């Protein structure tokens, strides 16, 4: 069965399910092409296998991950991502906003940790960056801007995974945030 290109999550409860650091750690690996058992996921997240199994079942409930074919020894069925990428589409409801905020905070904390954990003598430090801009855009321009940023990321992904990438390639995390600030204009 071929994977969908993108899994779009809109349900606030499903988004809230993503707001746990251990779940995000595992999701990062699964959506990067890995197929992992509950025990391997537990090692990644620093949890016991039984605690990790609980988290995996919760993610499965919302269709965020799925069971893969049985492992070679048949003892444990591994987990995989059902799509190549995961997109969170927050809803304009208070529940949707709160769920998205919790998930985004966890994700941003994880990226901050990656900046902090980078060795000072890492030869790739010159590509480590964060950019923050303020733009004055119309609603349509902001939507188009967001879509174009996602298209750029998709163009660079090139279907590469942990098991399928060119020699010399290294995993690089990107975080794109488009956040309207201030009060909306009277004519919105």
C-alpha cells in the first residue's frame, strides 16, 4: 500500500495527542521513514516499553501512526507513519487553538533543545540558523506565503528518508511558523 503524501490533522483532540514530547520524538522518527517496534520507540523516548505502548496506541487511535507488517522474528509488530509528512491544521475554535498551542510549544521546545545540544565544533554549524521576520500581508498573501514555504520544504525532501538518502547527507530539522499578530483589520 502506497503512503499518502500528507496526513492532515484537524481534530483538536488528535492535535492534543501530539503535545507530548515522547510522542513527538517517536513521530519524528516514524515520519522520517523509520519502522520501529514499541521497544525501540521506548528507547528513543526514554520510557518503558509498556508506557510507550500506551502512547503508540493513543497515536494509532487518531490515525497518526499505524501498525506495520510483523517483524522478522514475529514477536513484536512494528509501527510506521501512514504518510510521508504530517501537517497540523488548527481550527478556529478555542479547543483547536489550545490543542495547537500545546503541540507547537512541545515542538518548539524540541527544536530549541537541538540548538542547545549542537556541539560547538560541529562542522555543519554554519547552516544552523533561525530567522524571524515581520511581514505586512493580506489574508490571501499570508495563505499563499505559508503554502509556498511548505512547497519549498517538500521540494528539498525529495522522498529521502533515514534509509534512503545520498552519501554525505545529514538530517536537518526545519521549523516553519506563520503567526498572525496584533488585532485583525476592521475589513478582514
